């Protein structure tokens, strides 16, 4: 058994940033002893050194214990549950206005005392994740802005003690960090002798599309697609605009001259990406569900502050774009060549799904192009997953019983719009099957099973639901 005593504080392995002086923190002996006992309890036979690496933010804690054993040069990974002790240490080390640490390393030599180093200045979980990137690069960090915002709520720091990478610090400085990044991107792509550079940046959620326009000394101009901007900078700049103006901006225009002067304007009145998807505006590329989702999850301001065109006015939460894309593929596969305006009606009570697909702008608008009463196996699976996704993520009870989806741009078959979601009408009444009896045991059992999968409270059930009879 190793000797016990106060935990030894080693000098920081990395210099503290200007935002935090990194002063030593006294540790509670009881917690230090408990942590040492936990490490020794899981150590393999013949160990000579244990190293516990910890990273933490909000209520998420990751740890890795490595054991160096006699006769071996490579460490072994050892399972170890230290969540509660790490959480207690972070709480004990919190100082008002100075926060607490994000990363720590605990080292124990056999027969010695636990030695710890604490990092107050670098991001947890290997670094910050850019939500605009779909990269699986192992070198990219896993910490996201909302973890750190929540961590800041629990362990607040004054602004001048926040590292520059912290989302709260980025938001406080915004829009300057985004403007600086846009300037750097324009200069990197600029030809020699340019007279003016302008970047137009449309944004929704974390994502941007940019166009860089170059003006040359002779007055000629050239426009080309620019790079996608860092999603964290975009989020911070739009969140700061929301806090100051009641809504996020949708398009930013940043202009740069050779003498270094930069001007920026932020448009929060008009849709991004050339407008919303619609048959009347085929050039528009703003997905209504993406705009609804960002209002629900990222920029939750007052609905009355949003511009009149914003789709959140009709439904303030978004449907999963992934499952909409899957439904559009099913509809396109079942549609005839030359379709112009597809309407996909769906009714469901788990696990049964009925669909009707029509080209209402075609020569035979009343003709069903897919099975009117039974969906194929793939459509059934996708519909059930889409309904379950709404149940899990949407701020509504249960899920929808029927829905109507519209595809009105043949040149863009992936553009599927949600025309209606019905949470109250009894299913299988809009696409009836000959001989249907809504009060049959078969139908009632389907509705009970649907309630089991997508439960609602009793007071949230429609008056026709058989589960009300069961609970009477």
C-alpha cells in the first residue's frame, strides 16, 4: 500500500495563457486519498507507474488510465471509474470569477504519492469541434460550444479570464473574429493588384456559403465560390447579433480595401442562400427545416422578432432533414418519369404505414403511382424511423399520425417540403382501405402499440384513442 497524504501539485506542463495565471490550488486530502485508492484498486500486477488523464466540461467527463508494468515499455490501458471523484475535484477547485480546470493529469509511482497537474487554459476532449465540418479526422477535438457554455454557467469566469477559444469569449468579441477570418480567406485567394475584395456569406445553422468578388484596378470584376467558414465563428457572430438585435443575421457582407480598411454589414431581414425553397423561386436554396431547427436549437429568440417569411412562424421546430431526404428518395423511386409536382400522403400507427403518391400536375392527377394502401418494406422502415425521430426530438407529445410531403422541383428531387403534420386525426381515415373498420380489434391494437412506442400523457391523447378506454 502506498503512503497517503495531501496530493502533490506539480508545475503546469504548459504555460498558462494571459487569461488565467494558473495559480496552484490546494487539494482536499480525503478526495486525493480516495482517488489514489481507486487507481491502486484497478492497477495490474507488477505495476510501477499509473497515469490518469482526465478531461471535463459541463457534466461530461472522460478519463484514461495507463499502467506501466515491470519489464514493459508500452503502457496498458486500464478501465477505471472515477467520475464522481473528478467531479468533486473540479467543484473543490472552483474559484468565483476564475472557474475551474478543464484537463488534469494524475501520476502515481509505486510506493509514492499522487502527483497532479491541472490545465485551466486549453480545451477539454482534445480541442474544440467545428460543427460545420463533417470530417472524421482523429486529430480534431470533440468539445462543442454548448458543453463549454453550460460549463461556464456552472463554473463562471470573468471575461478577461476566459481563453480566446471559449465560445462565451468568442461571442463577446463578435463579430470581430469572423470578420478577421473572412479577411484572411479573401487575402489568401486574392490575385495581385486587386482594388477591392468583397465576401458575401449566407448562413443557416452552423453552415455558410461564401462568394468572393474581386474588383481589379481597371474596374473588371470576378466572382467565385469562397471557402466554408468556421462554424464556431459563425455561431458566435450570429448569437451575438441575436442578443443585440433580437434575431440572428442571415447574410453578411464584408468588404476589404488594400489599405486594410474592412467594413461589414449584416442582413437579418432577408432569407439566406437566395431565398426559401419553392416552385416559384427555384434559385432559392434555404431549407425551411434547417431554419426552423436553428430557431429551436441555436438562436431561440422571440418569434415576434423573426421576419415574416421565416418558417418558424408556422412551426417553431424542425423535422430531421436526414429522414426527409430518405423519404424523398422513396418517393422519387416510385414516381413516373417526367413527374412535375409530387404529393406524398402518409398515415401510420406503428408498425403499419400506408402511403399514396400522386403527380398532381401530371396528365392523370388522380392516378396513384405507388401502392395506395401498403408501402414497401423500405418506406415502412423510413417512415417509422422518421416518426420516432419526431417523438424523441420535437417539443411535442407523441408523434404525427398522418403527414403530407410535397416535391415540386423535378430538377431538384431532394427538395421535399413538409406540407402538413397531423397529430390529432385518427390514422387510416385519409387513405382508407375497402372494408376498414376503425373500431376493429386490429385497428385498436395498432393504436395501442403506437402509444407504447410514442407515449403521450393521458390528457394529451385524442378523444378517439383506445388507450383512454383501457385506463378508464
